[in-house]
C-alpha cells in the first residue's frame, strides 16, 4: 500500500433546522459582525434574511453581499471584498451553492493579504490563515464547504482559475437539509450529478487512498440511492439529508485525491460557453468514463451498482454497462445528452484553446488514463 496523509480540521453540524445554530457557531469563532456572501435568489427567497434574523436575535450584526452569480468572476470577488472591508465585519458566512463559497473563500484571502485573487492562483500560495468562515450549503452538489479550492472565472482569459490551499477550509459547516427544499429540479439534478462525479472521479483517481476511497464509496452509496427521489421531490427530507451528506463526503474525498478529466475539461466549457458546472460535468461524464474504461480494475462494477436499479455481478459485467447506466441516469434527471443539445450555438471553434486550458489542470494528472491534448480535443468533439 502506498503512503498517504489526511486530516479533517473542520467542525460540521448536520441536521434539519441546523441553520438556527448559526449564532452559537459564530460565538465559537469569536465573531461579532458577519458578512454574508450569497446570491439574488436566496435573498429573494428570504434565506439570507433568515440568517440575518438569527444573528440579530443573538445580538450580532451583519451586512450582506448578494450579487454572486454562477461561475463567479474576478470582478465579483473585488466588489465583495470592497463590501467586506467597508462593513467592518470580522467573519464571513458563505450561504448558497459552490459559487457563494468560492467567492467567500476568495474574499477571505484578498481581504487578509491584499492584491487580486489572480495572484493566488495555483497551489499553496495563500500565506496563512484567512478571515474566519462559516459555510452553509443550500445545494447538494459542490462540496465546497469542505474543500480547499476556490474556482473563479477570469473573463480576460476566458479561464476558470483555481486557488488551492488548506487555509481556505471554512472553520465551521452547517448542513441543514431543509435548505434544499426549494431548489428547482434542474438545479437539484445538475448539482446532484456534480456531487456524484466528485465521488466517482476521486474514487478512480491515481491519488486515491483507503481514506478517500471510503469517503467516495459512502458518497456514491448515498447519492446513487437517493438522487432520483430527491430530484423528483426536494421536500423528501430523507433523500435531501442523504444528498447533502453524500455531497460533503465527496468533497472531503476529492480534497485529498483530486478529480480527473471530467472536471479538467468542464471548467473551460463553463468559461467559454457559460454552461452550468454540473451540467457540463454530467455531459462529459459518459464520454470520459468510456475513455477511462481501459484502466478499470474492478471499480466500475462497484460504481455501476451504486446507480443502477438492478445490480450486476462480476461474471456478467462489462465496463461499457457503466457508460450506458450514466447516460440513462442523465436522461432520467433531464440533463442534456450533448453540449449541442444544451445549446445549439456551441461548436468546435474553441476546442483547441479549451483543451490547452484543460491540460493546465492538476486533475489531468490524477486521471487514471494518461491524457494528451489530442485526447481532450477528441473527447470534446464526442461530447458535442
């Protein structure tokens, strides 16, 4: 067995109605005033106001930034950082999906050390601790609440840059399945598949270890058994709890094992064509799974049995069965089969430039099958 290391330096609170514990958790980090980073939808739905209310009842002040968009930009980080500095807040609350958490992490870095978030692109360039954060996911998908990554779009380069540092990990995480009840079915499907892909890619990663495999397997078990139920009815509290827990476990797994070609390739798709991250991942998954099947050591059968209604056995299983099972699951969840089905305007015009960007991702090196730029271009064309 190869050597490996891991740690889980966070405090995670899980349960229906757990959002009410926000003031007590703020007190544990010594917070006096919160800066809530969220998005317009959660503001309109009253979720942001609920956080403000809980804090106010406990005598804590707060300000808010609710302009986070999907695939958040460098400019959004700059605007949110200015707001944080002006507010006089001493801790951040990241409320929403991965976008809100990516912005909050980036704000924590820039507010502490200055400059632009672009200066921290890459691995371990954050000098030290950042502004304390409490992460509250409202989707079961990104796992960003437990990951050491912040992904920000740099429109000047049509590029999604990644900041990687364990200093980005939020001190506390609140997992409240009730917050998932109002998520639209399309978002639940895309985010749920994103979480499953985190688990699957980290599971077959060349950097996988017994620790990450355990997290990945449990995540796939929870998500595979519940994603259809959850997309069909987001008020199914049992399914919602399983999904948000699975998403968190998958996030822990890929923080240590990395991902693979799916995520390396999906970031340029989002940067160039503004395809939602989870949708891009889902479309690419069967294509990359087929590409990787030559490397299968038996894990494909396990993955298949997590998502297929009827279980398979080793003597009857072929890796191509997993490829077809993923395509069928995407169809059941209403996810387009191809990039052109999502948007007919998408062509192969930028595929070479996108492939060059994909090859810059550290996830390429973790993919089980060695991947060249020609392979990536071919996979994009197949996904088109």
